[in-house]
C-alpha cells in the first residue's frame, strides 16, 4: 500500500471517526434530553389530569348541593313527603335539571332506591335501585365511578349521591344522583400539549376491553395490552414505550391512571396518557441525515486535503524510493533533486530544512560516498587481481620452467663431456622440452579463454534436455568398472525452457558435474534435479563427497582459487561468469564430510533477460 493511500485512509478515518463521535454524541444527547422531556411531559399531564379530575369531582359535589336545595326539588320532596303523594308530576324533573346543569346522569330517588325521575332513562320510573339503599356515602362529598344502566347499555360515569329532605322537620329522605359520562366527550374536555393523547380503556365482559380516544373507539395495540394488564392487576400506574398502531413513528411513552370504583378491588377503567415520540424520530432521522452529509462532505474534503498533503509529502519520498531502487540495481550515480534548492543547483545547507529534505540530502551524500568507495574498491580489486594474476602465472609457469632448465643443463653437460650417449640424451631432452612447452601453451590458453569469455548468443534452451545430454556424456566414465559414483536424476514435468546460449550453458554444467565427480574419489551419489516455480527454473547439482569448509565455500568462485592439487582455479569462475551473463544466480552450500550442492536459478521472463555487464 502506497504512502498516499495510507495518508488518505488515515485522514478519511480521522474525519469519519470524528464525525461519527460528534454525531453519536449529539444523537445520544438529543435522545436523552427528549426522553427526559417526554417523561416530564407525561408526569405533567398526569398531574394535570389528577387535578382536573379532582376539580370536576368538587364541581359535581357543589352542583349536587345546589340542586338538592333548589326550589323544584324542595317542592317535589314536600309533595312526596305528604301521605299519598303522587310522583307522576315529577317524571321529567330529572331531565329538566340535567339540561340546565349540563349533566349526563340525573336521578331523583326515594330512600330505598325507587326511581322517581331519571334523565338518562325515563322508562325506569318506579324501578328500584338496591345499591342506593346500600350506599355508605350519600352526603354528596366524594364522587365515585360506576357503570350506569342506559338504553344504550352500561356506561361508565362519575357520580355523586346527595341525600336530602323536604325540610329539617321532615323524616322522609330522598336521594339525588348526578354525574357525567367517562367517554370520548369527557376526554375532549382536557387541553393537552401537542403530541400528547389521552386514551380511555374500559373492561367489557371477559375480553381485553375497549380503547377510545377523544375522537372515538380505536384499535387495541398488542404492545399496549401488557401495560394495561399490569396496571389493572396491580391497581397502580404503569409506564412503558409502546406502539399504539402500525403507522411509522407511532412509538409513544404511555402512563396509565387507574380509575377505581367505590367498592371494587380492580379498576373499572384506565386513563392512558400517551406522549408521542414522533418528534424524536424526526430529530433522529434529521441528525442521521446531517451526520451522513457531514461524513460524506468530510471524507470528500479529506480526500482533497490528503491528496494535496500526500502529494507534498509522498512525491519526494516516492522519488527517493525509485532512486533507491535504481541504486540497488547498480545505477550509483542516481541523484534526487532537493526541493527549494538554491538557484546554482547545489543542495545547500539542508540541516535546518524539513525531514524529507534532510533525508534526500543524506541520500545524495550516501550515493556520492558509495561512488567514491566503489572507485576505491574497484581500484583495490584491480591491484589485487593483478597481484593474484601475477602470483598464479608465476606458480603455473614455474612448474614447467624448472624441468626445462634441468633438461637444458643436462644437454650442456653432455655436450661438454662429449658423452657417447649424447644423441640419446638429446632425443630425450628435446622430447621433454616439447612436452613442457606444450603444457605452457595449455596454461596460456586457459588464461586466454577466461579473458575472452564470449557474450551469450540467446536462443530457446530446454534445461531438462541439456542436462540429459550432459548425463549421457559422462555415462561411460560413470558406468566404468572402476567408478563407484551413482547418478540420480530428478527432472520436473514443468516447463524448463529459458533464453540462453546452449554452448556456454553446456560447458558450465559439464564443469559442475566434473567437479562433483572429482569430489567423490571413493564413490558416492551424483544428483541432478530441476524444478519450475512460477517464472523461475531451478537446477541443483549435488554430490556426497568430501565437502568444503566455510572459508573454501566463500572463496569458491574467486578466480585462480582452487582446492585441487592440479587445478587452475578458473573452472568455477568461468561457470559463475556464464550464469551471471544469463541473468541467473548461482549459490553453493557445503559442509565437510556432507557433500556439496550447487543451486542455479534461471529467470523465465517473456522478454529476453538483460545480460549482466562484466568488469
């Protein structure tokens, strides 16, 4: 991954994380604040309902006192207190009072509960209400809840019972019942904050009950049932978050208010205060949209900023990286231009500049020092090579020159002594001279061959086929009666074709095989193997001979270095030169007594490999 990409990811991540943290903080803070506000709203509405419920009860009690002491009611009480009083003239009195006082329930009853007049069901005239006689509170002070019988069925109402007489001297008692229905009309009398609904739940038979709001009956939400059941079974308030219907954004915080009857253990009904969370949902969606827009905008800005900043930072670093690759490839004269360099082209004093500029300056100084060290090393290597060449030439030429000197001296002595055997001595001496001169020619020829290594003439070469030919070439020598060397081949089935010079490669392989055979004078195993890995073909030539020490392994490819008694030290140097000219690598691993393995790695590119230059 490039530096520009990493910087882009870093800047983008920072912006994304920052926007996410801020958005989440605002989101969570708004959610907490809205939840607090919602709960406070529910508490305020609940308190308001309780106060208004109490005020309405007080109003009913006052109305009951006023109606009981009104002239029409007193007249009725006086008339009916007399023996033989007829209630028929007062049949519609309750309806008149209900219209004047805007009441839903008005009944005038005798002390035993017999209905004298009923506003909500006139046809019940003369019927008896047993619970009136059993009521314990008939002073008109405490309103109570009760289901009242009407022509349309039982209706929940809040009623007040007021006992009265015709006057203080009368012994006959009458009862006034007044009240209002608890229904949708009752819910419409409350002024609620925006987003708040007031619902009424009533038990109907053995079912789940009915639910209505200010506009009328509504469907019963399944998520509301557990809250209703909890509040009803415990006769206490319950609060929860529920979905009142299937519409989106209808999640509300609900709080139930049990409406208890005068003598019931379970509530007759429940008032449900529901505060909608639609505004919170809208706020959350708005925050999410704003956060998403901010994140996208921030990432876009971060891309622009990071591209500008990354280009400013990474461009010289990328150039420095390419320059380092060029230096690693051998171009030691590569330089990197210093930003804001002086007009004269010098690097100037970079000590006080930024880190990248100082790094470029250090790189340029390093390449300058490498060039100087390379020049010194090349000069030293040339001197050492000439010294080694002189030493090897002296060593190689000394061996044949000494016999030449002895032969010439013997011929001179024989001539001076006029030996009768001079002719015989002359023939033997000339034969010796010719043999040693021939050795000198061979030595000079080997040095000449090494100095005139030809450039490879590239063509397609199958390494498997070539190694099989080399193996067949040495087969007579290896299969002879005096040979204890066993050949083991392991050629890959993959493609082993490379671009190479068949003559030079064959000569190199023959040299390696011959070295392996020479390393096993007591016999052993010669192993030749090939393998193909992706764009590379590998060759291994190993033996189980005497092996090499670490020092010998390190100097093995040095020209004129040899571990053989009669070697010139040029064979493996020539092999390394051939392999290097083919753009390949050669390495050796060996331990004393464990044999030696030569590994050759040839590239198999689509284009011809670039040949390494020889110094």
